[in-house]
C-alpha cells in the first residue's frame, strides 16, 4: 500500500472525526482504488483491509488533576484557615477534661463556703495550655496550669461547676456541667451563748 499524502491526511482527519467511534471499538476498513487513492470506512467491502486502532487510555484533564498543594497555594486559596480549623477540631477530639470531685448532685457542708475542685485531662498540658473553672457559668479566677481549685466563701445553695482547657486563650475542651449543693451555717441562725445565772 502506498503511503501518499492523501493517506496521511486521511488518517489525521479520521483520528479527529471518529474519536467517539473509536472509543466504541468500531472497526475501520481501508482500501486503495484504481487511481491509487486510499479510502477509509466503517463498512466492510471486498478487498478492504481492517485497520486495528490502539485506543489510548483516557487522559485526566489538567484542571481535574490532584496536584500537591504547596504552602503558598494554601495561602492563596484560603485553605490555611480550613487547615487550622481541622487542626483545632482534631485537638478538641483528642483532648478531654472531666471533673473528679466534687461529684454531680453531691451535697457539701462547709461553714466557710469552701469547695475543693479537681479535674483530670487525657493529655499532658504544655506551655500553651491552661485550665479555667466556671462557677455558675462565670469564670472563677484567672486561667491556671494546675488541675485543682480551692473555692472560698461560696454562698450556700446549689451551684454549677464546669472546667475548660484553653489553648492560647481558646477553649479546646470542656467538661460536663455538674450541680452541687453547699450547706453552710448562717450567722443569723447561730444562737448566742447561754449565760447561766449565778
């Protein structure tokens, strides 16, 4: 078979116009007429030779490739904030804090209104971490690195307690909220000492 310019042109045109047909594995037939012109068709005919076309695997579009993300890409796309958010969520899931004492619904008796609170955490706190106690939903004192508090002069009655872990001032873990009942003698209820007559 002669490889004339017509043949090369026909192959190029066929490749461009019959992509869908090729993908469907439709056979292609070729033959040369009396004038030496090469023809192509998807219909077989006498004297035509079948052309086997190798179908190339699909090539992923450049716009859909999963390219490695560089730090500059993160900043440009705004994904740095998303990464920080995921890191915060991971830290919250990995770190927990719970109250050890007092217990929920426990009755405490102390005339000076003292409540001793102890907590436990699932990981050791570093220099960026601190703990905060909430008494009745309000912060009690300043953040600290210890895991216990000594509350003094707390009013009698029911109170809620909750502990938190802070990372650079941001809450990353909170304990359950418990309720305790403090009993303390009232000064108004104290009876003056009895003076015995002589």
